[in-house]
C-alpha cells in the first residue's frame, strides 16, 4: 500500500473570499491526486485584541512537519510580521518542498503569483487617461504584505509617469479589512484637502466600505468620486454600482500550487517562479458602462440561498449560545456541542483538548508563570472527547499531540481544517473540521468557535471555582497542623450526631482531652518541637476514634472526641485505648519528654433541654479534675 501524501496549508482568515478561492483550487487538486490536506488556519487580526490574537496564532505551533510531505504558504493573509517570520523559519528548518502564494520574498520556496503590478497600473492609467482624474487618493494594504507593496508601487509609478503629485495625506495604510476603507474616508475628510476625484483601493473589501462611507458624507460614486478595487469578489461584482476592479485567477493559483507540490514530491522539476496574469475589469464605479449583464435568475437564486443559509445559521448560533450557557458540567457541555454540531453535516468534527485544559486556580499557585505551555504550544498529550462522524460519536482518552489528528485517515483525498480553541491567549485545544465547506463558506464559523471556546472556558472556571470553594471549606473546617477537624469543623459535624442522638435516643459520648506539658516542650525544645508533639497527640486521638466518631483540635492544646455509644463500658474502652496508644507513641518517637494528656469523658442521653456546649463543659470539668490529681511537675526523662 502506497503512503498517502500529506500537505499542510498555512493561512489566516479562511472565511474571506480570496482565501476561499485559493483553498477551493487546492481542494480540487488534492482530490484529483488523492492526497490529504491539513489546513492550519487562524482568525488573527480581525478582533483587534492582542491577547486573542496570541490564542489564534498558537494553532501554527501544532504543526508537526515530520508528519508532512509539503507545505503551501498563504503568508500574505497573516498580518502579524512576527508570526509570519516564525512560520517561515519553521518551514525552512523542515526542509520540506514548499510553495508560497503571491510572495517573492523567499527565493528558496516555489512561488505561484498573480501579476499585481500590470493590473494595478492598468486601473490607475485608465482612471487618469480615460476619466481625466488628477486628484487621486490611495487606500493601501500593509506594506509588510508583498501584494500590498506591489500594488502601491504600481500606483506610485503611474502617478509619477503622469506628473501627478502623491500627497502624504491622500494615502491611507490599512490591513486589507473592510473597516480600513471606512477609516480611510474619515481620515481623508478630516485632512482639509480638496475632495479627491478618484480613490484607488488595494482590494475590494476596502473599496466597498469606502463607497458606503462616502455616501454617508453625501458623495455619490462615480458621479462625485471614482472608486476602484482589486480582486473582483462576488460582492464587488454584485454591488451597485458594480466595482471597477481586477480579476485574478485565484482558483487556478490554488490548483497550480497544489499540483506543483504533488509533482515536486514525486520527483519532478519545476521553475521556482510561476506567474499568472490578472486583468482589469472596467465597470460602473469608474463611470464605464457595465459590459456584462448578470443573469437575473441566477442572481436571485444565489441571493435566496445566501439569505436562507444566513437565517438558518443565525438560528443555529442563537440556539447553541443558549444551550451552551445552560451547561454546568463537562458532560453537559460536550453533549450540547455534539447536539448542535450535528446540524453542520460535517463528515467528521473533532474537539481536541490539552490535558491541562481544566487546570484550577489552585494549580496556578504552584507555577512561576501563567501556564506557559498553554500560551505558546500544546501539551505533549491531548484528549479528544468528541470525534463526531456520520457513524456516531467516539472519543480518544489520550493521543500524542505530534500526531495532530486523534484518528488519522487511512486513505487520501481528505481535507481537514485545524482551528484554534482558546480563551484570550490561553490555549484550550483545537478543532478539526474534515470534508466540509463550513469553515470557508459559513459566515458563522468563527462565531461558533468563539461560542464553544467561551463555553469550555466557563466550565473550566466553574471547575476552578468549585475547587477553590472546596479548598476554602477545607481551610475553614480542618486544622492544618494536626490534620483533623478544627472548632468550626467539629461544630458542623457534631451538630448532626447530636441531633441524631436526640431523635433516636442513642447515647452520646464526649471526651475532652488537654495536652500536658506543652509549655515545657516549647520552652525547652522550641515551638517546632511543640508542633510535632501536638501532631503526634492528634494522631493518637484520631486512632482512638471508632467508625462514625469524630475528633477535633478545639483550640490550642485542647482536643475533643464525639460519637454515639452504648454505655459506660465504652468510656472505659476509649480511655484505656487512649493510654495504650500514648505509651506506644512515646516508644516510637523516643523523645526526651513524655507525650501525655489528661482526658475526661461523659456518656449521656441527649434530652430536649440540653445543649452541646453544656455537655462539652461537663467533659471539660471531668478532665480538669483528673489533671489536678496528676503529677505534672516534670516530663524530662531521667538519664
């Protein structure tokens, strides 16, 4: 049996149309050649929260390059330069054949690129030469992105060729996000410069947001200001006015990248650079007539499908949000996740959790840092409580994180999306969606992930809170030195036994024990030795307790035993056992002093008018009378 080829795709923002189209091409090629694709994807940079981004980008630390045969890099979708460089260094170190999309910065990798320069030059020249624009603003992507750099330089070159100035205030640098188009228009309007005649945008998302924001300021497109984009996305084609933009063969680029990698792995040679052509599309937003009329029937059908799917997804999201909010245990939470994920119709869906995902606050008290492993990386072992498929739901208690998938496929043609499961920067685990378009096509994939992550974090906090409450209760009722009940714990436990005796008529036994000579031990041997003596006496007292009896350090060097008994013979048996246990303890510890104590015991019926405190006082009085009769003047052993 031939080994299955395994290819990784490293990408961010897979719900964007550019990434969608590239991945669709990769998927088509992978299935044609029967290879497996693992897509490691983050949603970093979309929420503007640095801690959240840390949690998102952590998914790239999961990649085990030793399990792979090749890598496809869409580093142009990762906005964080530090994360991008970490990925590049890891891929270099792996020495795997690698193909990068739209990037000339890494000559050691194979590059499939689409010509940004000529297409952008064509757009800018068209706006200047055909429409006569002279005051032109530009909305750019981040210059750390090579595509953004190519497009920006193409814009500058054409402007200079036509002798047109490029004022600093007329250029806005964003992150290729829709909100950057809105922010750019606001910045342009505040600049005090004369309104531009045209705005060239480095992608469609920013251009469409710019058109909308211009309308808020009372400007029409293209009547007052020309706006152009780049990418020819679905929204750009169906916007009114339709957007002048650049059409790029994205599906072809993804298919080509995957096909090159499959053939390179098989030993075939390729040129390092493969360049595909892009072409301008001149339409309504620059004032040109729309050369193609969309099929209204197809458009209406598509819009109905999109709206219907959106309503269905929102309903699922709302029901999942409320369902997860009601879960209070790990089991309830997992059942709720399974119930709602079934509706997504994935071939397989996995939740993989770090072995320490439910670490309590108490655990963090014993670490020098805030769980470093759960911020940068994963635990060496993982747990997969949910492996949901059409055949049912399974689980894997423990698997090696290096394997990445708890149930690896034995055949090719599978497309898996590895997505981060985290709360802020704290890594909880990851999700795996396999053989489904949901992660790249649904508008709610990111929201579903956030909901599940938040619900798991809520369960973690609930477990930690319960652990904290248990710890506090332990401190409240237990004597930390002697490891038996303290006064609070004694009163709580004794009250139940006391009431039982009152209701059933059983007799109650109470022994009051006072240590002899503790001051002498402290004065002569130190308080640490005094603590040791108290601990040994507490051990003797605990050993004297029958089943169902309780004992406590009532305060200082005073102790109590309480329980049900049948008669005076129980008093004799207890005090005899106590003396023998003391003698035995002295032989064991062999100290220069005798461990000793005075004991007073009562056994009584619990009448309606008697109180527990009154009975304890009676036992104390008996003990005190015995103590007075004892010779306690000297405890040192004779030489």
